């Protein structure tokens, strides 16, 4: 039983070390794919800027990972994130702007 447990711990350790390697995602070059633009709105500045920047960075990471695996149904994702500055009126204006640009 101890050998089995030790083997499981060793396997988990080796997998976690492999996942933490410094190499970025290696995947398909999606630059030749047709772009599919995703719009986002959030506060990047002012008092609530930390929240919006976290959302923006998370979306950027997701887009990068998805594009590294070949995109979505033949499309390369592009993120268009707008700064609402924490103001609801500005956010509504930016939403209309994104909708006018077919997002």
C-alpha cells in the first residue's frame, strides 16, 4: 500500500512540475484564420480599475489559449475591450459603439 501511495505522489508531482514549465502554449498558428471580434466593457481606470483589469487580463488569457489551439470553428478570436471608467453612462455609450461595429 505504501508503494502504491508513493507511486501516486510521485506521478502527481511529476505532472504538476510538467504543467509549471516555462514554455508558453504551443499550438496551431491561427494568424491566417479569419478574425472573430469579441467585445468587452469594464472599468480599466478610476476607482474600480483593478476589477476591470482583472477581467480584461482573464479574457486576454482565454483568447490566447483558444487561438493557440486553432481558434473556434475556423475563426481566430480578437478581443476589443473598452474602458467604461466605472461610469454607467459611458458603459452604455461603449456598448452602443460595440454593437455598431457588429460585436
